[in-house]
C-alpha cells in the first residue's frame, strides 16, 4: 500500500466514538479528523473552560474567541497529544489562547474597570495579568518548567487556576491526598529554584 493510500484510508475511517468514549479516545479520533469526536469533546469541556476563562477575563467576547481558538488548536494538533491528562492539555491551550487575545489589546481583565487619570480608553493591567505574564516569561515560568510534569500540573491547577484540592483532584484524575503532597513538594522545589 502506498503512503498516500494509507493516509486517504486513515482520513476516511476515523475511529468510531460516542458519549461513552474517553477524552483520550476522542482526541485520537480528532487526530484522525473526526468532527463527531471534536463535537463531543467540545460538549464535554467547553462549559468548564468557559467558566474558568471567564474568571480571568471580564470580556465575554474575548472568552468566546479564546474558546473557539482553543478547539481550533485541538483540531490542528490533536495528533501531538502525548497521552497525559486531556483536560489539563485543553486548559493549557485555552489559557494560552486567552493570554494571546488579551495581549492584542481591547480586552479587560477582571479588576481593571477603573480608568487611570488622563488615560480614557486605555486598558490597565490587573494583578492577575501581571502574574500570568510573569509565569509565562519570568523566573517563575522558568522554575515551573523545571518541575516534573505531575508537580507542575498540580501547581497550575491549585495556584494559577485557583482550584480547590478536590477540584484539582477531579481535573487531574488523582486522589486529593496526592494533590496535597505534590503541591507541598512543588512549593518546596519552587522555593529552592527562586531563592
């Protein structure tokens, strides 16, 4: 069989999925270009992604754009999913899309309603914007990237996303006690890195 025939066959026959399919199975089907799998993934994850993004940005249009860009990125890059935590992978894409949208200007982070004197129409950054940008580009981002993936995921969920231990455990698919112990280890390693 020639490579082109193999690609055409794979593209024509994505794996069958249904509401009982796991997120990993849905992502594999999306990688094989299944629009039904993308639709199921969107139905399953868009509501909680929208809620979490809305806690970071006061502009619902920007949140909707970031959400749309998230699922477009999933469509384009589902084949690169490494088999880890699908929900965590989706959240990472979503928050990066939100940061990109907010950098474009015109959007308002929560807590930035006041206009500075003499700067009508200019958007001022919130503390959260400074933290998220610092995480991505500063010393904290470098220190986070040095953590193991499981420790980084817990810190991102509990500290950056503001989830409770129970919510983080559910999102990451691990027991609450594991979230607590990994968070403690991660904080200790971050203290070492940043001191």
